[in-house]
């Protein structure tokens, strides 16, 4: 059961990170940024969401143990 919950949580975090990256790229393009700049902003947003998810899960794990 816990393995399934873990995999679903990871999948949800990746989906949210991808949606955030796509939104950041779209907003950058609407702002007039070039494609490389938009891709860079998307990559930064993706990494930030993954880092935040990792930090939150580590904090929750610490609290539950």
C-alpha cells in the first residue's frame, strides 16, 4: 500500500512540475521572451517545484517518524 501511495505522490509532483514549467514558458513567450529564454524559465520553474516537493516530503517524513 505504501509503495503505491509513494508512486502516486511522485507522479503527482512530476505532473504539477510539468504544468508549472509549461505555464512559465507560455507566460515568458507572452511577455516577449525568446524561445531559449522561455525554456530556461521553464527549467527553473520545474526545478523549483521538484525541490519544493522534496523539501516538503522530507519535512513530513521527519515529523511522522
